[in-house]
C-alpha cells in the first residue's frame, strides 16, 4: 500500500474515534465544572444536580447512548478504504407502579437516529454487515413504544405494543459484543429467513412469557408482519397495515444459579404472509430457465436451538468465561439460508484490575438454500453474469472490550470475512474495526 493510501485510510478509520472523542471532550468540559468525579460516575452527564435521581424515584428513568462503528480494509486486493456509521438512542422508562399505582408495570419509549456509510454496502458486498449499526433505516425512528407488566409474583410477563421481535425471542445476549451484523442477540440469518425484525426496527404485536417453574419458561407471541417497517423512509410508519402474522414459540431453561449460570432454548416460528419461492415460477417450472416470476407460497417457518453456559467463574476476581452456540434452519421453499450456526464466547476480566474488560470471539456460518443456488446457476446459464451463484458465507471475529470509564467503552476488533457475498468471486477479507459507546 502506498504512503498516501495508508495515510488516507488511517484518517478515515480515525474519524469515528475522533468524532466520539470530540463529543466526549466537549461534554466533559461542562461536566468537569460541576463535578470533579466525572471520570468515575456512571454516566457522562451525571445526575443533573440531583434531578435525574429525583425523577427516577418518582418513576421516570432516562437512558441515552451514542455509539459509532468504524471499519476498514487494510490488506488484500480490495480497495483500501474505510467507512464510519453511528447511532444515537434515547430511552425513557415510565414506572407505572410509582406513577399510577399499576403494580409491576412500565411503558418503554425509545427513539433512535442512525447515519453514516457501510463498508459492506459500498466495498465488500458481503451478506452480513461488518458494521451492525448500519441498516434497519439510516434515519430517525421510533424503535420501541410498549406496555409491559409482571403478574403472579413475576411468574408471568407480558408486553404489548411496538417492539422488535428480536428483543424477546431467539436471543443470545452475550453475542451482542461483536461489530459484525451476523448476530446481535438475534441471528441475522434468521431475521432474513423469517421476516421478523431486530432493533431498531419494530412491529405491532404482543408476547407472553410464563415461568412454569423458576428454571423453566414457555413464551409465545403474535406480531403483525409489516414489510415496510424496515424501509428507510418509514421510521414513524405506525400503520396496522400488514401482510400476515408472525408467531414465535420458545421453551427455555435456566440452570446453575448465580455461580455458573447456563441458558438453553429451543424455538420455532411461523409467518403467515405470502412469500416468494426461491426456485419455482408461477407455473411450477424452474424460474431460472423461464424468467417468469416466482410463485407465492402460503407462509414460511423455521426453528432454532441455543445453548449458553458459564464454564469458569472466579467470584473473587469477577473473571469468568461464558461459551455459547446457536443453530437454526429455514423453510426449504422460501428461505435464503437453509441452515446456519455460530459459536463463540466471552472472557470477562482480562487483567488484574480490569474486571470490566473482556475478550470476545465468534465463528459463524450461513449455508445458502440449495434450491436458491440451483435457480442462480440456471439463470446464469441463460443470462451469463446476470446473478451471482451463492453457496455460503462465514465470519470470524475477535474483539477486545475496554471499559475506559464507567460511561465510555471502546472495542477494537478484527473480522475475517470468508466467501464474501457467498459467491466466491470476492476474496476472503480481513477487516479492522472500532466500536465506541458513550452513556449519557
């Protein structure tokens, strides 16, 4: 790489950190005048002269974060460049027990604003974004507006309103400590197959979770399938218009208590919306050969399994190692990915005195539906070069999470993208990234 290109790449990669640092330093200049403990308090803006605590005691809690993700390509034949994207989220929780005497109930209201550019969209053209903050609408949007309540001494929990399905089903929470969009609690391959949405894209619906015993639960829900909910221009489209209903079911088991906790889940979903087949045309013939539109199938389904277990824990140093694995399959007729899996873990407490730092690692693989691959091969035989022939895509990522202050996190990472785009035409690529988050 020539020195001018190196310099330009480093400047672009540093833009994310510089922007976050400028915001932090500006805020700190004001905060320092009010408090000498700015580096040790939980949030950058502090307690607002006691107002924040008083509001929380009265039943109103404010949470806000600024996050950025930078990603660049340092080596390989692809263009040496980088991209930066960012998100601001503003959440307000209304404790209805304190505000209105409604026991164990709250209202959640969250706004988000996303902007920036995507390295995957602009350069790499892979299927799972190397910046998970990009997508789901680079816009200002309503992310959550719902009512939640616990009943029968917290044995029953229900929620109704405007919510992302991925907040409550098929979640692997430790796997949000990655920058690649292949998973953030909820696997992207499942989202693509099912039509359900992840934060910050929401849909109208309701779900209920019943704890049969303290360790076992069963959960289900019904959500309206609104294909426009993820549209970049539909951040405040709260219409009840929909093409079908999305119904998930999940069984879960929590074991090990506080010492060595483990979580095991199995689940399935059905989406009643008409969905295009990936191979057959409207006459039941190979669409790749005829060029006719795909036939619409009556609904789609899928299933998944999750296991997450703490395998080492030292209560004196707070160090622990938690491993997780997730796998799933999609409807043969309609799914883009016939099956997928991912595995990894988080080592919390990296060095003495760094109990809040962590190292996280993940390996993920998504296998393209063979019927879709067959369609692409046949279409390519009729119109050479018209479509890419996809088979699989894989991801390997390693992060170091540094808790610089209680309100500032930095997470440099390396991602190795295998078979980008699933076609084999794009070389495997090493991506360097940096995630930064400020809690206001």
